[in-house]
C-alpha cells in the first residue's frame, strides 16, 4: 500500500491541495473498502447487484453522485462505486415496495474512460469523462478519490488523462458541456458547499505535501502483576512472579 500511496503523490504532481487525513502515516490504501470481492454478506450483495463475473475487484467505496431533475437544482445522492480490472460500477440502493434493493445504476468499461477531472483544492469531487457517451459524465464525490484514480491508472496502463484545475468540465447531456467552478472559501467548511455549478471549500494542506512516515510501534514493556484484584488468594507469591 505504501507504493500505491507514493504513486498517488506522483499522479497529483503537486497540483492539488490535500486533506490532513490523506497525509497521515497510518493512512493505508486498502482498496476494497466494502469487501465487494470478499465473503461478507454486504460485499456479496454489492457484488451480485453489480453483476460482476470473472473480474477482480480493485477498489470499492461509498460515494455520492450529482443528479439533476428537470426544473430543479442538482443535488448529491448516495451511491456505491466499484472498480474492477474491466469497469467502473456505480450502484444505487432504493426502496422497492418498502424494502431496500441495490442495483447497478451504471457500468462504465475502463476502455471508454478518456480522462478524470479533479479540482486543485482539497475537495473529494471527481468527474469521469466517458468517450462518445449518450449519457452524462458522472460527477462523483469519493472520500478516497486519489486512491481510486491510482487504481484506474494501474488497470489502464496509464492511458487515462488526469486533469487538475479550478474547474471540473463534464458532459451534462449529449452535446452539452458544463463546468463546476471550485473556489477557496473558509465558509465552505471541510466538505464544501455546492450550489449552481459553484463549489466553495476551505483551505487544505499545501499541494507539495507528502505523507508522513509510518509510525513505529513502541516496544511493549511487560510488567508483572504484584497487587490488585487479579491476584487471588492461593496464587503465586510476589517473589515467584518476579523471579
């Protein structure tokens, strides 16, 4: 995971502010956070909903996606995102006849991804630009966005372009492109405030920041128990324990 984390710094190339958590020495790139490729009940539910067959799961995470309805402002709604060696799956959980059901909202083959857009600030927003698509480019908020980008690059031989700047450019519908303008504003807080194609977020760590070293484990000191309730009558004497 250390190599993946270092590769993440290389990908960003000092062009994006970082979150403090991203730079912690104990921050590990674990990949499949939802255990989609594992044996847990929840992971197997997502695996089945995505319809994944002979594919290796590299990354999974909770996420949000920017959705718009006619006559209404766009808003973020919950999703799950899964990256395999062949595709990106975006999953949705909805109530069907009063019961929650998870299904595949969209499958994006990796070979159809032309680029990924990130802002130059510390936000978690990212755009997946898809080649010749009839659908809108997904605008996602992913807590582990840098790690997701690393896995995408590794599985496409680095063919995906990473665009980093003050705007996020995406196809809103076929033949129409939009931009989200990202600006620094302390009133935006840690997660940012989005409204009408504008995202405001507070300051992050400098773009040149790198991860702190892994914390070293402190050697434990074994101390004998010489008093207290753990010493019951009839047990070994203090002198025997210290011998």
